[in-house]
C-alpha cells in the first residue's frame, strides 16, 4: 500500500458520534497516532441528513482539540439514499473515452438529475481500448448528491478542518479489511457494518466489491424499541441495550425486545443477500464479518450466523494496525474495535487514489 508523505485524519461522522483516526507507517503496516470519539446530541443527524450543523461542527472541533489532533486535512464518508453505487457493463473503450462518456452512461442508472450529483468510477475488469477483446468492461459507478456532500464538507470546514476526500462508508470498510486480513482467493466475504442509523453491506471477492447496499435500520431501532416496550427514557434504553441494568430492568427483560429488532435487521440483510444473488448469479457467501455498535447487541452475531448458516467473525480494524488502547484512554478496546473500522479505512486513504 502506498503512503503519502502527509497523512490524513479519517473522520467518521455517524448519527450518534464522530470518530477520528490518524495513522503513521510502522514496519509493514501502520500504527494509530491519533484517536478519539465525541458523542453527538440526539437528532443532530437523522437518517444521514445533518439537521444541526452547528452541533456537529462543534463536536468535530472539540474532538480535535481534546485529542490534540493537529492535522488539518481529513477524509470523510457518506452512506444512505443520497449515494448510489452500481456496477455497470460498458463497451470496451479508452480511459479518455470513458471519462468523456461516463456522465451520459450514468444517466441511465442514477435516479437523480445528473447535474445534482458528483460522479466517480473505477474500471473493475475488461481491457480498455478500441482493440480490446471481449463483450465489454465492468465499471463501478458511484454517484453522490452534491447537496449531501456540501452538508458534510461544510461542517468540517466550520470546525476548522479541510475536507480533501469524501468516500463511501462501504468502501472505507473494505479498505480497512484489506489492510488487516489476508485476501482469500475465490472466497466471497460479506462485510456488515451495523451502525446507529444504518447498516452498510459490502460483498467482496478479493479486492473487488461485488455488491453494496445501505439499509436504513441500525442501533437506534433497538433503543427506540426498548423505550416503547419498557417505558423507559432514551438514556436508560441506551444503557440497557449495552447490558447495564436500569431501574430494576436487566438484560433478561430486554432480550425479547432486542431479538425482535434483530429479526427485522436480519430480514433486511436477507433481502440484500437475495439482491446480491439475483444480480450476480452467485449463490454463496463464505463468511460474514460484522462491525458497528449494533453488532455488539446481545444475540446479534449468533442470530446472524444461525439465519445464514455462515461463519461469523467480528471485524478487528486493529488486527495488523498497532493500537495502544491505554495511551488513548480507551477502557473497552472491544467496543472501540467494533465501531472504528470506517474511520480506520478512511485514514488509510490518500489523495489521488481510487
């Protein structure tokens, strides 16, 4: 993996917290030299949309100041309905021809006005050029609404930082996976990141993303269900979700509610895998690697494994990247590992790569 001389800070702006990671080369891998999280006020970000920009910018500013992060340039990411990721097949053509025609080609696949989105693409397979053999070339097309990008880059600038790359959550997750795990020839791996407001799914084979989808359900659904069914506050529901007893209620009281919500999440994951099979013709997933705060909910990983009869592994973003938890005041390293994968993947990015 190449490394630019001036590193970037990976900034994961989630709906419940902002997380920052800064890396430096260390031997054949990297080490964490900057790390921190800062909670966001409730409803600052709803379904990926920034509602209270001032609150988000303030949280980013405090995160950098309290953790002594001096680097100005950051990488952020997007997910949800404002982002379209699609693999398309085009006739063989040169890089110049592809660059010239990609906007026209994208109009057929992007459900927004093409003037309202930023486009990027990467050739996955198939030779380029007029003399290329074969029926065509596969291209990964990514479109993100300019308005959404402007919202996220705006709060970063408001916090006194400079956004230099805007990535996609699912690809940041994949970047982190490639840096920490051996790529198994022929294996099909599903990366499932269950965050607070959304669950990102990226099915990969080697270094190629085969299928991605963002599901609009995550950890907040567990909290809301506990509030409603057990008649407790949001704060108590959050603690109970994490296994801490509150007001005479413990995990045994919460478990039926948590299992019911997990069933709903798994139903959406099932639909995603069905879409994957229907669009790729591939009928297997060899392993599911889970991350995100909601993946730590009681029973989630076990139910995921039972539902899909698949090997489940908890994503470790620090498997090969050195992370001194005590140095950064982290008291629950496993919880941090569950939620840091996107930020680590962003921190691995460099200007100009694809």
